């Protein structure tokens, strides 16, 4: 069955309650950041003032919490093998405030991020450590693209033949 589109201008004339109901329907599917929910409702054709009022009411009622969204987002992305730098950038793009991002990222310890980097490396390249410098560099670039720091990458790749600590003193 095809959905009927509202008549032109119908969404623009919607009241706050209608827009809030549409917001609840979106939130029933997954969590959104405040910015994302506002953008989604605006794309549906609702007026900016009514959307702002509806989203403010949804936040006030506790149905939308940026902290919860950010925590779930960090957990989900870390599970996918993305590092803290990439997750931070994605959250910024979704309009989450810097303080909320920092708080959500601080929930994960450095060892959690190292484990995520190791798992991402293992999924992509297998159990064997890099065989030579070229392979090590390739894997390091992959992890860097995924948003892991250089310390996390070094820990994930393990000791290598290009580490200065491994070279004997002259």
C-alpha cells in the first residue's frame, strides 16, 4: 500500500503536537541527537518555529537525551572498529556538543580503544602480525584511517622491527 503524501503546505501548517508526535515516531526507531531530529523534522516539511518548540518539549520530557545518544554512538562505533578520533568527528557532524562528546569518549578506557584497534586489525588482516615494514605501514594506515591514535596503533600492531626501542645500542 502506498503512503499518501501530505498536500503541499499541510506539513508547514502542522501544530506543535503533530510535530512532536512525528518526533516520537522517529525516536521509536532509534536515538537521535537534537540536531539530527530537528533536521529530520524540517525535511518532512514542518515549519522551523514549530519544530524548535516540539524538539524543546521532547528534550524537556526526557525522550531525547544527547548524553545517552553519544554513549550509544561511541559503543556502537567502537564495536565496528572505529577509533576515538573518527567517532569524535562523526559526533561533531551530528551536532553533539564538545563537552558531551568528551564525556562519552571518556567512558571508554585506553585499553578499550587498544582492544578495538586490535580487533579491527585482526578482522581486516587476520591473526598473523605484520610480516615486514611494508605490511606494518599498510596496517598502520588502515588503523589511522579508522581513527585510532598513534599510541593505539603501535599497541595494536605489537612490537615491530621498525621500533627504535628494539634496535640494539651502537
